[in-house]
């Protein structure tokens, strides 16, 4: 508790300094400065950028082909059900003290960002707490849930007499195990939620021990075991839409993306079958990643704006868009995984994720690799797209070398 209070105090002090001194870019305009004018070693910064360009991912740019050639395509029910698109070249941005000091590739290009979408999703949970829609993230989820009414036009053509004994709605948290899950468990990927959503069973996502073995194992007590699982991420997305009573992209646009000056080109989508009816309106529940397609499509510029927002503790040009306490909780390690906070904050306290970086640095990470590196100690944000995960530490090291 003492550590949390101290951290919150530092956030408040940091925010007051930010109000007075920090540059925030206008929409569609981000000021650039030469590395030399910012006290950087231009030659070393160029070395870092050349490294990122030379170490582009070797996976097929056609993401559908990459999906089926990779592990996801070999999973049970591993076929995509959401939109996918061919990606661009290795691209990125380096933001130092608020200004663009380096860029490469096609930072304007709108591409999938895979699990970086999870950081946007957990942000909508924080906004729900701030708005009073969730009293506390430690609350059980099931008391907040109404029955889910799926939009299934195909049912109009079936014989209703053959299905009169089947429910027209479904419950997300109706098993004894699922009724013990809190919002915090979902946010930290420790819920071990059981069930199937949008045709994707929980056990079919990355069954490394084998599908038969995973189906047979007992469910872990919520909070006890960390497991990266996109079915459960999509459960959180649907649960949040259920309490917001409107699509999450609308929430994100109003509360976050418009205030930070994001472009009008980003899109957050779900699956071809992830539609429900709420208050008489057909709404799509979004994907928290692009494991099966869908998810967040945006430019490197918009990625950088989000990273810059979190670096500034949720404050943008004098407005507190994400509460400082939520940012702090997002950076608090999950007890079951010391390198993970709220999704998708990858932490570096043990310096295992990015050894060259400070312990306080963190990253929003998605497959590809898509990385938004956030470093408050060095006032630095790095966006790197389509770089192998094993090369992200070297890129960060090279950029940090240029700061010296």
C-alpha cells in the first residue's frame, strides 16, 4: 500500500510538471526536431533505425498466409473469423521529449496491431470504473451481466418448432467456476474462464499440452495461474460492451482517440459472428487482438499517441483521460506473472523483457512484432512494427545509446 501511495504521489507531481512543460501534438500534425537539436547522437540514432529496417519480420506479409503457416492456423478451430489485411514494411517512430526525432517505413499505413488492442481494451475497463459503471475492478463480474442476445439472422430460416426448447440468449458467467471471476482476473489473464465464445472454445487457444489434455484438466482457481488466452480476452470485451451498452470503439473514440488527436483512419473490429442486440441495436463485440482476425487497425502515428498518453500517466494537454490510479494499476505486476500488469502492459521490473531498458519501462506488445515501448525515465516512446520479438531489445538498446 505504501508503495502504491508513493507511486500515485509521483504520478500527481509528474502530471503537474506535464501540464506546464510538455508538448502535445495537434491532430494530423506532430512536430519533428533534428536529433542534434535534442542533444542526441544522430549517427547512433541512424544505426538504430537502420537496424529496425534491416531486421524486418520474415513472416509472409499476407497475414492470412502467415496465420496458417504459423501456430495459430494449427490450433483446433484456428481459422480466422475476422478481417485481416496484408501488412506494410518495417515501420516505426521515435518520440523523444515529445518530438519526433526518427521515423522509418510507412508510419501512415493502417495495419493490424494484434494484441496491442488489449491495451485499448483494458483502457475501456478503466473508463468504466471511472464512470461508475464498475464499482471496483475487484468485483465479481457475474452480478453486472445481463443475458446476451446474439444477432443470428440465419435462425430466421430454421424451423422454430425444432428448437423451441433451446434458449435464445446465453450467459457468460453461469458456471460455478465462472461465477467466481472478477474484472481484475479478466484484466490480468488469470481468470481461467471456461466456455466457448464466437465459436472459439477456451481450450482451443494455444493448447500446448494437447487439446485432449487441456480439455480434461481441472479449472485453475481464478487469480492463481496466468494464461494468455484470446477467448477470455473476448469475454472481457463482450462483458464491457454489456455494461457500456454501446460499442467499445465508440467509447474509445469519444473518451481517448479524439482527445489525443488520433487520425480518422483507425478501426476496431470484431468477428463475422460477434454481433449481439442491446437496447434494440445490433452491435459488434470487438476482438482484443487479431488471433482469429479482427482487432485494432491503426497507423504507427496513432500507436505513438496512445503510448505517449500512457507515458504521461493518462494526461493529455491538461486533461486527465485515464486516471493516474488506473495507469498505476496497469503497471502493477500480476501475482501469477511478475512481467505482466493489466493487459497488455508488459513490464520490465526484472529486466527480462527488455534487458537494455530501465526497470520502470514497459511495452504494449502485439504479434508481428508490434511494439509501443514506453520509457518515462528517458521521456521516450518507440513504435516498432514488424520486427522479430527477439530483436526488440537490441533496437531499444541502440536508441538508448543515442541518448548518451
